[in-house]
C-alpha cells in the first residue's frame, strides 16, 4: 500500500468531481450559443473523465500495487 498514490488518487477524484459540480453551477449563467455550449460541455466532460479515471487508477494502484 502506497500512501502517496492513494493521496494523489483521492485528490484527482475530488478534483474531477469538483470540476463537474462547478460546471453544473456555472453553465446556466453563461449566455453562449448552443453549439459553443455543447462544445464546452463536451470538453468539461472529457477533462473530468480523465481526472476520475486517473484518480481511480491511482487509488487502485495504491491499494493493490
């Protein structure tokens, strides 16, 4: 069990969830065209997905590696 990997994994998971929560509160306030808003939502989802998958991988590596 590696404490550093667990710490980085948990922080990446928290950051990914934080990005999703912040985007959910911020997007309704933006006045963007529909195509720009959908592109921004896709980019945010990709960034959050990468953070969540990386965090989950680091946590699993920290626990079982």
